[in-house]
């Protein structure tokens, strides 16, 4: 999921001043250099676990006015 930040952070349609690819990669490398960061390897239940995490935390966005939340597994 770390690499998912690259296309978003470098896209002018998302940010008025997007990062260069080199800058975005540098930020991701900085995250990975932190001692508390551990890589997660995909397993057979990967999709299930990610779905549970997204669905359990997705409703948290309801506290922001104007945000529409849709349950993704319906």
C-alpha cells in the first residue's frame, strides 16, 4: 500500500503542486527506514483482512460533514 501513494502524490489532478516521482519515492523510502515499520507479506487471507480493516474503519469518516460513505462489500 505504500507504493499506492506514488500515483496519488505525483498527480496534478489530485494536488495543485504534485510531488516529483523522485521526491515521492524519497518519502516512501523515509517511511521504510523507520524502525517501527515492518513489511507485510500477502497471504491467502490478505483480501479478507484488508476488507475487514477497511470496513471497520471506513465508518469513521462519517464524522466529517459532507463525506458520503458506501460499504464497499455490498
